[in-house]
C-alpha cells in the first residue's frame, strides 16, 4: 500500500505512479515570509504543500500589490511550467509555515510527458487556479472589504488545520489591496461582531458559520469549481 503524501493532487495519482512521483520529490520546510519565486524569475521548483500554504501575489505596480490566489494542500505552486512558461508572473510567498514536497521544474516536465494521468490531473488544477485568480480580481473590484476579508479568512482556515493562524499587517494589505495603515479597521469590525479575535499578528476564528454568512459568493464558487474539475479517482 503506497502511503498518501498529504497533498490532494499528488494523492490523486494512481498508487504505482504516486510512489514514483513522491520518490522524485524532496520534502522541505517552508517558513512564513519565505519568497519561493519572484515575478520575472525562473521557476526552479514546483511545490506541493502538505501543511504549509502559499499566497500568490501580483507584482507591485502603481498601487499596492494584491493577493490573487492561495495554495495549500489541495494544490501546487509553479505548475505553469507545464505551459512552457519558464518564469513566474506572480510572487509565491509562504503565508503559513509547514512542510511541502518539492520537485524541479525539469523533472516535472519530463514526468508529465511520459505519464498522461499526471498531466491530466495537473492541467485540471491549472484551469481551476486560473479561474480562482480571475474570480479574485473581480472580487477585489466589486465586493465590500468585510466580505472579502471573511472569504479570505475562510480560505486560510481551510488550509491552516486549526482555528488559530498568523496574519500580519503585510498579508492583510496584500489580501485587501490597501495600505497597511488602514487594514486593521476592517479586522476590528469582525472582532466587534465576535467572528474572530486578532491580536499581535494572530487570528483565532470564533464563529466560522458567521464568517460563511458574511463572505462574498466567491468562497463557494472557488470550492464548487475545485470539486467539479478535480473529482478524480484517488485509488
């Protein structure tokens, strides 16, 4: 029996191929604040989080940068190398410390070319991830800050494996697309409503159902998209 890795994409690979795939990876520990790749840099490795999670952040332009995606144990960072794109157009920033499997971009390309099942699973995920990025961009334009923050907290809660997780002013600014000086105002409103507590960079979720009620529809849309396109055989 081939043990599961803890990453949903890797574990969706058939038993025989999964063992080979995991054997070609190295296990690494990611620390909050680690930059895995900067915009314009060559993608050296592809990451499959096990207990860590990674923010996908747009490059800083005329205004603040913005988080447009979040990758945890359900997905991967760096799979755009399968599109023959060698450089990253987003910053991959570790938001939650923990373990990940890592494979070189060159190895991943070779493996997907010779294993159609692996290529199919990863291509489906790429589609879902691109949809998440597009949905997040629209969300940032049309939805209220409180609803966006509730949505993001739920996504982080899903990946953090607990009710308590770190949340710095820097990450709040990236997520909301506003300056750090004003980000705590929105968080205080959620505290007043007793949905969360937030102190010294640490969030505790008190009322998940309340967050779900407050969150914009994008949260459910993300989950439904994932289930629709990645309900693969994990035998």
